[in-house]
């Protein structure tokens, strides 16, 4: 099994937490992993991405070649579009529909979503609304991860275990909130496809 | 031992601890910061009483590491590439004195300038200083190499560079650890005279350094990190340096490469392997993630040897970070690019955080400077450099750490007034203090705004050496007390900040204005080492 995943968003939206959860699950399964992150200046409200590669075999490059990504997982709809050159012909885009507007020339939300709809295989969801309904808007990133879970090639319970390990120190409430977010996202993805 | 999932920086930090360092010395700088941070948070480092507190700048960091080496213990000194410019004096001269305890300089380059003002290649400086250089191709190799780097440093009595790039520094992979090695005891050098660089001794030591070079070349030839893989198609031979090797191999996942490949991860170049590949192959492709340092070296000025391809002849782009696609193109492989980015996607540059104190300072400064004309504000390296971007457009120049104060002095000397500097608290103690002393000595007409957010913000909120002593430093350097003005940058204090700036700009001498409010990212974090 081999998955090349681009995680996208804006600095501070929590793409690294998603990467950590997938990474922990993959390592638990004995898989190889490489995950290139963005630190430094771009973290200040700029566009950020992480190249996450998991495979049963050793991985050469830290960066995913263009046209080879199996998945683009984005916490922001315009950011999902930025990485289309990396998406493979049969790849999936899983994205939040709620824009993060911190530039004056951000395009109309509807035109952005119309572009996402043109992508052959996509899952769109309002992760922030779902997170808010669960009680904390901060778990929107984990909702998105849940929506991506059917396409990861990793058993769902392994992701749950990774969440328990990652948030265990913060107490049961935080663990349960994140598990609920993961399940809510997964449920929507199944309903949509 | 179970694999740990580590950033390249973290793998290097763990390796240095396991190789028995007694201290890490560093100033924060992307992409090297996480090395020292990891050691600061490590229980193993605490148990071993490994020094890990930040230094004031890269020069003090390197000199302290050198002192630890002279005392017989192992020391790691880390910095970003431009930090090495600051530390150039101890860097070059410690090669002349030689090392005692293992001494490794970890330099993190930033091709494509993700978070830097240039993309200089530190391998060229290792060559310049006549010291060996390791360039890992992945996280595990970075871990393993650190042991060899320290061993080579002690065996050859020479500082050793390990050069990485942003991509390796900030990429995570599984790393298997080795058994930790004990720290060295204090052990003075039997011939300490070599550490005294009086001209007569320096001349002798310089010759000794040159005499070490053949042995360093032999070490490279025998290095397990320099690997020759033969191939049947000798129309092309490929020399892949450091991380570039991964981008090369990414393109041969389905079928093996038919061309001979020489992977280079230890310098000076392994001469015998270079001679073999250039003799056997019709053309040579050199792939380096940085400057075409060794491509140019192999090509030579007269370019009369075998054809050497790479960044200089357009086979690879002349500038910027490499990736698998760029290397594929150089090998004549078809492009794999997916769909184009839709036209409506706009760029999203970094910006000051919502609620950042620098916003309030720039709003007031822009109002004051409005009637005083453009081109009067010199800024520095840090989050506040973002004041160069809209909506502020507040800055005329930004060059290097500490330069705001001295550039403003130069402008003032030239008669371009008012002359205003904007510098952060940590950048000020890094290398702004000496420039301020120059201003004080001459009573230069400058207004220096030290934006004090009580942290080293851009690199993630490390402790600032200026914390709790900023105005005392200014006073100690001779700034008049009544012209050191402290204000809280908040929207409600806008009129007060504007007034203070106007008054101090009107003053025909050295003024320091300190807008002081903590970085909103670090609120609640401890600001001292206790």
C-alpha cells in the first residue's frame, strides 16, 4: 500500500495535527513515512502545505512529484485548488467549503466552490459548522480528516487509536470531542459517495 | 529499538545527544531552530546536564562551542546559512587552530529562500575554510552521520560541517537510534599553543590544515555515505549530492537507473570515484540542491574535460530548490503534472497576526511618516519585516540582522532625515547594540524603534535575551534616559504613540522608542530559563 497525500490550508488551521494523526496510525502499522512540513515565515497567515507519503516500501523523495498525489486534503477551499498540479488522474480532493479570507482579493466563495465541483472526484463539506455543532470550532481539521478517512487506506480504528494517543494527555473530553469529529466527518463522506 | 518519527532537525539533535555532546550553541533561525529546541526539551539532555540555552547570536554561539571543544568536550553549534556569515570569523579561524573535543557546525541552508534573504550554499564555505562537510540525503543518514562527524572531528582534530537544507530539516521520517555514547571528560590539548593564533603560530597551523587535506580526501573515498552504483548505459553518469539523491531515485521507483550514479554525501569530493565516473561516462550530470558548487568545480573555468551538465548549462534551473519533477525533466523523462491551478486562485502572502502589537506600531509610524516622505524607515529581520507588505508599505530597506540601526545612521550621515530604524528586541541584542553604540558616540540624529514583543517571534517564540533589560542596555550604551520612551502598542494608545514618535523624531540626537507588548502567540509562556 502506498498513499501520497497533500495536506493544505492556511497557517494555523491545524494541517500538522492531521498529519500527525495519519502518521502515528501509519507507523503503528509498520509503514514507512515521509512528511515535509512548512515552518517559519509562511506560518504567519500564509498558505501552507504538507506532503505526507506513507508506503509499505521505503520512500525516496520527501516531496510528492506532480501528478502523483492520491489525495489532496484541504481545510480551505481555495487552498485545495492550489495543489491540483499534484493531484493524479484518479485522485480525490477532500475539502472544507468554508473560506478563510485574509486577503483583499479573495474570490467569491461560490466561484471557488464551483471550481472544486469541476474536480472529477471530490468531497466537500462545511467542517466548521459540523465542528461548531459538536461544541468546538477548533476540531474542524479532524472533521476533514474523518471525511478523508475512507480514502486513506488505513483502518478507521487505527485513526481512532492515534487520536486517543495524541490527545490522551489533555483528558477524556478532548479525546471524545476529536473522536466525534472524526466520526462525523467519516459519516458525511459515506453519505456523499 | 523502535523507530522514532523525527524531523530532520530532531534526528540531528537526538544524534548529537547520543554522540555525547556536552553542549549545543545556537541562535534561532529557520530552518535550524528545532535542533536546539529539541535538546532544550530533552530529558536525556537534562539528565546529562547538556548546555542548551540560546546564545545572543551565531558568533557568540560558535565561539562558545569552540571553547567547549578546546576544553576537550563535544559541542554542536547550529545556525541557518546567513547566520554563518555572522560567525565567519570564528568559523574560518577555528579550522586553523583545529579542534580538541569533537566540534560540529550544523548549517541549515534555505534554497528557494522560503524564510531567508538569500540561498547561499554553505558547502562552498566548508571548502573555503578547508574543513570536511557531511551532506545527508535523509533523516536516518543525518542521524548516523552525526556520530561519524564527531569521530572525524576528533580523529583529524578539525571542526566538521554538516550541511542540510530546509526540506530535510522540516521533513519527518522514521529514525532508528544507536546506543548513546558517554560525554567526554574535560581534557586539555597537549599542545595548547596551536589555539593561539599569533601570526607565527597561525602560519604553522595553516600549513598543518593544508596537510590534513589528503587524509580528509581519503576519508571521503572510504566513506559509507559516498556510494558508487554502476550502470550499463555510460552515455551519462550522474553525480547526486545530498538530498538531490532522493529526487533522483524517486524517478527510478519502477525500474532501476541504467546510468552509473555517484551519490556524494561527504566532502572533500571522493577523488577516485569522481575520476572513475568521469573517465567511464561520456557526459556527467551534477545534481546539487543549492549552488552549482561542484558542477562548476568539475567543469573548470576552461571547460575542457568531459561534458558536465547541471545548473550552469540550463539542464537544471540555475536557482531554487530541486524537486523530483525538475530532476525528471533533466533526465528527459515525460512531465507528470496534473491539472493547472484555476485562474481564480490568488496568492496568500504571510501577514502579521490578528492582534499583533507590530500592527499598532506601524499604524502610528505610518501616520507620523506620512508628511515626512517615503524612504526614511529602515527595518530588520523578524515578523515586523512584514510591515513591508500591504496594507502598511512602511519600509525602505531590510538587509540583515541588526542593519536597521546602522543603515539609518548612514542615511542620517548622508542628510536623509528623519532616519528611523525598526528592530525587534531579540534582533537588537543579536547585533543591533553595537550599531546603537556607533550612533551614541557620534550623537547621530536617528530614531530607533525597538519593537519589543518580548520574544523571538518569527522562529516560533524563543526566549529573547533582551527580556527585562532592554532599556538598561540602551542606557548603558549611552542613550539619554529622557530619550528612551516606552509605550504600550494598543489601538487605544494610538495618539500617545504618534506623539512620542513625533517628539523623538524632532529631537536632533539618538532616541530609542520601545513599543512593548508581548507577542500574542507566546502569551502565557515562560520568558526566562528558570
